[in-house]
C-alpha cells in the first residue's frame, strides 16, 4: 500500500479494499517507527487525523467521495491548520496553535483528505538544507548523513520514505523543487497566484507559492486539483476557471519543443547531474520532442536579485513577530523596547536574523534606490528573458540543483555557498512562472538527481503531461530508499 500512487489509493478506498482509518494508521505506525531517524515531522495529532479518517470513511460509504477522500496528506508546518500547532520551524512560534485554516488546508479538508501531521522545514522557509529549523535538521532518507534540501525538506523526506501518501510544500526560491530533487520525488511550484497564500505564513509575499509534492506527476495533478483556486482573502489570488490538471496527462509529446538554456548547461553543474539530465533529454527525444537552444541572459543575476528582494519582503513580513501580537516573549526584560529586542533576539535563529538585517538595510533611506529598486528592474529583465524564450519553445528544461544532496553541516557556515544551491530555481519565482522537478537518475554517492521542467504562465497541465509521459517511459520515480 505504501508504494501506491494517489490514484491507486483512491481506487482502493472507494472499492472498500482498505479503509481510511486503516490507511491512516499504517502511515502513523511508520512515522512512529521512522521519524526519530529522519525528523521529518514536527507535530503529529493521531486523534485529529483518525477523526478525519473516520469522517472520510463515512463519506466513502455514502458514495460522496472525491479523488483524495480518505488519503493521508502531510502538511508543511508553514500552513495554519485550526487546532494544530503551527511553528513555521521557529522558536518564535513554538506555542502557536492556529485558530483558523489556511485556504490550502480548507481545500484539503473539503476534499476529505486526512491531515497526517505537520512537516519540518527551514525556519520561516529560509534555507536550502533544512538545517535552520528550530526543531533540528531533517535527514535525507537515501543517506541520513545528508541533507534533504530545503526549505520543504520534511515534506520531501516524508514522501520519499513513504511516511505519507503525498504532502504540501511552498516555494519562494526553489523550496519545493530543490528538496524534491535531492530526495528523488516529484514537486511542482504553480504559477504565482494559482494557490491562495491565505494562512500560509509569509516569507517573501511576491514570490511565495504553495504546491504539491508527491511520488509522480499524476499524484501532483490530483493534489493541484484540490489546492488551486481563487480565494478573495489573498489579494494576489487569481480569478480563473477551475482546471482539471489531469486532463492532458496522456497526450503524446510528438513535436514538443524543449528549450535548453545555454546558461543552465555551463559551469557550475556537477558532472553527475549533467549526465543524468542529458540522459533525460535523450529520452524526451525518443518520445518525439525536439530540442531548441535558448538563452536566458539575465538569469545569472537571479541569486543576487533574490537576496535583495526576498530579505526586503521578509524584514517587513516578520516585523509582526514581536512577542506581543504573535510569538515567543522573552521571560525577563526591563522595559518595552528591551522586551521587543530580547524576544526577537531569542525567538529567531541566525539565518532569519541575517535576512531581517539585510532586508532592513536594502530598504533604508539612501540604499533603497541603489539596491531594492535596482533589483526590481533586473527582476523585470529576468522575466522578459522567459517571455522571449517561450516564443521559440513550449517548455524549458535543465537541472533543478547543481549537485546531489550534500552532507549535513557541509555548507552550514557559508551562507553564500548555500544560496547558490538555488541557482537554477530562483529565476522561475522572480518571473512568477510554474516550475517542477522530477527524478531523472542518480549521481555521486547514489543520490537522486532532479530534472527541472519550467512552463509558461498557467501551463501546469502541459508540464504535468510532459512529466507523466517521461514517467511512463522510465522508472526513476518508483525507486525508494532501501531499508526503511
Ligand atoms: N533557499 C531559498 C532561501 O533560502 C529559497 C527558500 C524557499 O523557496 N522558501 O530563501
């Protein structure tokens, strides 16, 4: 059962071959056995999960089930879920029990999915290795001495280790795609505005986007059917007709134009990653695709631009965590200013503080024009490169991450090295485009490699088709870590 896809699980539930309570208990037992090794989950609430499972079973019995009714889905701990501890990986929110549901959470609840638990993550989603979490690092199930990627590392590890059927992530600069790549699973960041950000704790609001993480493209399509949709409580949520993201899965790829950006295939990418990605491109040619050489000349500026804009937005978003309106309050202080200072100094970790300081700096008088405004202008140029590229191709492909999973602690004291892990993913967020990662082989130390597929705006159904056809022809996505 634990290796089944969402479609298979849904069919088994509807055929009464298994109940949602049994399925939920199976996963809860696995989590009890394996979470100490992996640290993928921060919070479990078996009573709440099993209550949802019983309700799902009633719905299944009544014949009113949807595709995901009764299926246990884990939620990144960035999503507020009513009655659940919601920490965002931070000491600042160590005791925050959310009084309401994020839009994404209520969509899953309405669909009858079971909330299996909250997954570990980098503190406030800032990181590429899951080592900034207040709750300790997550371990990669393929090799527990290595990182799972970040910031949705708990989700990626949980899916890879079969601790849940599928799970959610969020992606501000690569946090769905990079951990998906490093853990050998599939993940999709939708077009900005497709999933509501309501109740998703804000990091950099103009970049943050929720998305599904699962074992294959079909699972992602079923998840996105639930997650996507207009919500008036998020002013950047897009009002569009509801889509069925599974509708194009089975289209042939004959004539598909795949753009390969020369900047992605230059120095920086590991030889092992290059080999796996090139093999995947060769497979696409066999499936009938044609290759187009393209250029994204400004993409090389995406990391510096992101590390001005994302901290700027974060410094504003995180100002609400002051020990009064939200969050941790220092036990001892002399006056009001001292209370703010001590609460924030004790409640936030080092990476979050670094971002708040950079963000405050680039927004301050005298530096705003030189840094923030300049970065916004380059952001536009980066987006325009993609618009030009899509005149010549249908999708863009390349590596998701320059290397496979690195060792825990390897980049911990070098923030710039860590920031470069997202060199291939960040431009997609700056442009607001959809991007995904699917497993395409193994590299050094037998660690998984991810292929990145970048689509044009609202082209998720086509990207899922492109991924699904590859997954019908290959079996990388079915490989699971041994011994768990
Ligand atoms: N790794 C990037 C960062 O640290 C992206 C994180 C994300 O997408 N949430 O900001």
